[in-house]
C-alpha cells in the first residue's frame, strides 16, 4: 500500500486530519483539499489512486466534483457525507461513486472501506483475448469496453458489474448476488444500488437503453447478460 495515494476532501479540517492520520497509519500517502475546486485540480494533477469526497463543499460541491471526474477518469471515489437517506446514496452512486460512508463514521471502518474498494477495482490478470458480442467488445486486459468501435468510459464498479454478468452469460443473478460480487460481502448497501448501476450501464452500452439487448431484466429475480462471445447473436429482451 506504500505506493497508493488517497485524496481526502472535506471542508472540516479536523475530519481531514483524522482521516489522514488513520490512512497514513495504514501505509497510504495522503493528499488533502478543503474545497471542491482545489480537489478537482489536485485530482487532475496528482492522479490519486482513490478519492474520499465530502458532498457539502465550498466553491464546487462534491456531486459536481464527482460528475466532472467521472467524465474524464475512472479513479475510485468514496463519498463521505452526513446525507444518509437511500435517495442520497443512490444519487451519489448514480454520479459514479464506488462507495458511500455516512457521518458520523468510524475512521477504522472508513480505512477498511478504502482497502475494499481498492481491492475490487485493482486490475487482475485476465485472459488475453477480447470478448465480442455483436458490436460490443470487452477487453479485460486493457479494462476497456467498445461499442461499435467507440470507447465507452465505465467506472470501476460498472466494469466489475458488467464483467460479472458477461463471465456468466444467460445466467440470472439476483440483486443480492450482484451486490456481493460487485461490492463485496462487507458492503451494507441497498439492493436498489444495483438498479442504478444497471441503468447507467444500459445508457452506456445499449444501442437502445429503453429496449436492452445485452443486460436483460429477469422478472422477480434480477438481471442476466444475453449473448454468445464472438457469435454476435442475442436473444430478444
């Protein structure tokens, strides 16, 4: 972990100091920002391995920072905020956050969440070949997705969710199973989280998101991926 850097963003300097202390004890290098604009500039210039991001920030709020970063980067983002309703969490995830921790929080738990997010978003050895489903191509080596030859920018969580479905084509997964496989067994989220990520994936990879051809809803269960690698044939949704 000594080579991993974490950007901590919060307008409360005491929180930044506390989180930084625990992260440094765990072996991380720490960057700090106290407003959204500085956070955005640091993220672009220093390219940290993960960002802990408060929502209520001066200059530029956390949601805007997350949205702007997601348009140009796949850096993992853990939101840290006092907003604790399911709708708030889902909004953050919809913007591309990888996890969501509410205040007040246990700093040791936060560091554990950081470790978990970094584990599940770290590149893993993959088969050399790309998988092709019609005009959709997935490269596990390059961690890239192409639709009709055009690169699609997925968040690490979206890629992991898509990978889970693609590696098990035509298998129906429940939302709970997808939560476990994508976020890990220690994730205490709501199953609607999966629906948000599926919706985002469909927007990005489906030619017609309202009539999905790849990620199909299985009534009463969850979702499955329809298609055969390289065959380019898919069942109707």
